[in-house]
């Protein structure tokens, strides 16, 4: 499909979805009154037992009261405009920011240095990318890669809200080949849109440009990757099998945060990763974290 045709298709799709409200200044949707109190409660509740149950009940109430409006908040040292309706990631950052991949973010933070190179594949609205940017400083290099058109619009808005200057957003799917692919949209949770898993919502798909991870790193002139976060709803095996077959060892990330969806993988991805010299250092509800043992590789 020609670029103009793809743009027209994407525009038609976006016209059927809520606008990002990006023409209204940040702060216009700041939480106040009852909404501010609800956020204060949900953010302070423990993430288990009765606290978890109450937190979800209050989140439902707050979502109903918002009636489709976003909220402008700060989290992880960054500014965000969040729409907690059709994206679990935004709801988690808004209502339960401390619980959003807490262990993974702590591991990342422990490795950050001023010239940190971070690649966020499946960046969503920028939660990871902006958290790293806030810690790493202006000499860091951060790629935030997101293919879903509406989520990419929200990502770009959030990046522009912040003064970091180290985050570059790319509207791409990362895949096992360069070209163009179909992205299947999950209307109820945009963060679960996928190249690989066809949703049951008829007609919710869009053509998107795709690049191999090695291609992207070469085009962006990355000489190394200190950390890679990979959250692509089951297509992790497609990306990493091709990447490890083609990329030089110098580009192998020092740290990999991998969405754990083994039931969707067509290869033994864990075995492939460990064969490259990685060791598992953490496992959470959603992710597995691997660190590269440079001495073993050498």
C-alpha cells in the first residue's frame, strides 16, 4: 500500500476514536475536588486483599465520573495526560502508579547512568520511556516505539509535555521483516493491539510500517543498547529470533525486560535468550527480566 493510502486509512480509523485533546494546555484537566481525593486514596491503598478490591471499586467510580475526560498528572518525575478508559496502562499509571511494574522500574533505575541508551518497544503512552528520561538526564538516548495510531498520538503528546529532550518517538511496528504489516486493534485495551493476535472485533485493523529491530538501531545509529523493554503482545519471539540472528553482539542489550507471553510464542524464546548469554534476574506477574553476562559471552 502506498504511503498516502495508508495515511488515509489511518486517518479514517482515528476519526472513529476519541480525540487526544492535545489542543488544550496541560493542567486544564488537573484533578480537583472529589477526583483528587479519589486518586489520593487509590494511590495509597495496598496492592492486595481488601485494599486491591477497594482500589478497583474506586477506580470504576472515578472513571464513571470522568465521563470520557482525561486527567493531567505527574508520575515518575514526568508529566502525563491520561485517558483511563480503553488502555490498562493509562489506568494503572493514573490510579496505581507505584504498583505499575514497580520491580522492573527499580531494576532499570539501578542501571541508569548519564549516557544511558534505552529502547522501549511497545511504548504505549510513554510510561517507561519518560520514567527513564526523568532519571537519566539530557545525554541519554531513548527510543519509544509504538505502532498503534491513537496510542502514538498520546505518546507524542506526553513526550512534548516534558523538557527532557532525550526521547525520540517512532510510529513503527517492530517485527521480523521490514515493510508494512497489519496491526489488529483491541478496542477495549489499546495496549494489547498486536501484529500477531487477531482480535474478535471485526474490522479493527490498520496497516502500519514495520521494521526489524536491527534495522531501527542501524538507522538511528545506536552503537549499543543498555536496556530493552519489549511488550508486543505475543510477537516478542518474531522480533528477538531475527534480531539475535542478524545483530552484532555489540548491540545485544545489557538488560531485557520481556513481556511474559510464552503461550503465544512459536519458538523456545527463553532458551534462545539464555543461549545468548543472558541470565534471569527477576520475574513478575507480567514480565521476565534478563541481564547479559558479558564475561560468559566473551
